[in-house]
C-alpha cells in the first residue's frame, strides 16, 4: 500500500526503511514498541500509529534516525545536490 510518505522527496519506501530500522533496533535491544517510542521522543504510541498506516513527517523521521544514530536522508541529499 502506497502512502503520501512514499512520494516524499526522501525517496520511495522511506517510511518502510524507517520502520525496518526501528524494528531492527527493537529486536536487537529487546525493547517493547511503546518503550522505543517513549525513549526515542516521549511518544509511546508512535509505532502503533505507524503500524496503522500513519504518515511520518520529515522532522519526526529525522528525530527517529538521530535516536538510532543514523543520518537523516535530507542533509545527505542536499550535500549531493550542492556538490
């Protein structure tokens, strides 16, 4: 199922890439979904909303990626354009 975030400038499937990264962290660290959301940015219901198909704003995706220790795609994309 395609969502609006699949058409986001960060690229097709960005939402799924984010979900996959979150699920990998949860499995690796044996976290609960609510625990991850609470630890990442004080929102225990975040993953539940994602599971129900909610879109992810670029700012929120950036926060999640920062929490995961990964770079947001936005800054990397801008650097490539400017080069």
